[in-house]
C-alpha cells in the first residue's frame, strides 16, 4: 500500500539527508566490489564482507547511527541484488548493463525490511495515519488501501521530488470474480473492445497531458541551459511525467478491476514478451507515442494477477498467429484477410457483420471456449457458466 507523505520542512530536510547517506553507502559498496574484483579478482559477496563492515562504518561516521541497522543492511543488500540481476542478464544473453553508481539527488529511497525502526498508526482499515520513524519523528501520511492486514515492511520512496511510504501487507486477497464471459481485443483506436460490444475509449488525460508536455518542452528549449528558469521548467516536466505515470496506473487498475469484477472468463491475445519491455519495444519510438500509450503490457499484467486473485476466474491466452482473430468470421469460421483500414467485418460466406475489433474479440472468446470449455464445465469448482442473454456493461469510470 502506497501512502503519500506530508513532511514538515525539517522532516523533509532529514529525509533528504538520510537518503543521501543511503546513496553514499550504496555507491561505496558498489565501488568496493569493483576495486576488490579488479585488484585481486575477489568477488565480494554481501554476506561475507560488506554487512560485517557496517558497525565499523557507524563508528567512523556516527551520522549513520540514526538510520537503523536493518535499513542500512537493506541498502547493502540492494547492491547485491543489482549484481545478481546483472549476472542473470549476462547468463540469459540480454543486454547486460553493469550496476551503476546512483546520483544522490535522485536516489530512490530506502527500506526497513522488518518491523523495527518504524511504527504506523492508521484509521480504520489502514486509512491515512501517522508514521513514526525512530530518530526522525512522526510523519503525516495519506492513502486508502483496498485491503488491510499485518504490516511487514516499510519502504520510503522518493519520486519526482515527492516522498511516499510503501507498506507491505500480509493478507489474504479477496477478490470476487464476475460470472459473464468476454473476449478482449487490444487496440489502438480503442484501448480495448469486448466481444459483447463494449468498447473502451483511450483516456482523455493522456491527450491533455501530452499537449501540456509539448508546451513545456518548447518552453524549455527557449531557456538558457542550466539557468534558474531552465531548472524550474525541467522540474515541471519531471512532475508532469510522474503525474502521467500515476494517472496511467490508476486507469489500468480501474479498468482491470472492473473487468475482473464483471467477467469470470476472459480470453485475449498472447502478447509478445519482447515487445512488452518498459520502453514499449522498437515499434513505439518517439516521445508523444509513449506518452499517449495506455500501457498494454501493464493492463495485461494487472489483469493476469487480478484474475489469479479470484479463485474462480479464468484468463485464457489466445495464440493469435494461429487463430488470426482479425481475419476470421466468428460465426462460420471463414477466413478473409482484411486491410488495416477496414473497420467493419463483413463475412463473404455467411454475411455476418460487425465492428472489426469486437468481432476479433468474439473470435478469441470462441476459440477459448472451444479449447478450454471442457475444463470450464468440469474442473476447478468453476461450474458451468451461462452465456448472458444481454451483455452487461461494466462501469468503466475514468481515472
Ligand atoms: Zn461467416
């Protein structure tokens, strides 16, 4: 659960100072590993060396004492994890990217991995509250979790100049699943089209923000580089980017939650993982393109884990290369290649007509039911699902 922190001026100064100390520790650990390796071919592991040096560090630099042993250990472990991730990438043959030194100004924050060093007192079910950090004080935080449970760890994270408290909760996730069924076609004109005819528009905020961003970028190009106004505009751009990211997250969460609450069976296309990287893959180059992007991979990932949180819901991946949803008639199975500009499906064989994307969603649902229908009927306590006579439109309120 992520809460926004509202620190006082002096608390903010302390958070920033602590963050810089954590960053220096991170960079020092990284540097030590590199020099040890270069000098003697020794690879410094986390457990065999760096953690044991923390008491000596605190003796020499007493300013580290206030930060808490476990939080410091966690930062050391972070370096270790960056190394492990690097080795994994090397092994897999991906573009490796050696762990980098971090800049103190943009350091991401720090983490208390257990319940020591902090205390959180909230309203009912974790709503808002007071977060007390040892040696720092009590911070005001705001946020409303969907579910509440036993608190496990706390991460203080800094993003675009704002501080957040992320509290990890242990709880049994309760998510009811809907009883309707739908195929989902992901598109560019609509975020998605469902087999029951529902189509979700691209959210407006992306367009508004992209215009605003373009204006700020023109403004930036007029400024003297690294001057006061330049930095001010630069900060505005960073905050806008962060805002867009938050809005996109919200949109994806609302959309996928609503889908899972309405439908018990969903079928959609299997996206190529290579195209689902953070930067959107090669086909999504260009700034505005990435801003306007609603984040297909984010939608599918959220959809998948939310369906898993229900005990009865199912999400089927349809191999679109084999099934060809955009070229197949859902009624008679006749295949006919459509141009991208053809927005209507008109079957030359049986005469069935419909919106191209909706029809594609119908093909996917049909394929899933045909291939997995048996499991649906007999397995996993799923029971037989009735096809609704009238599709119910879920409530897709915009973020
Ligand atoms: Zn047909």
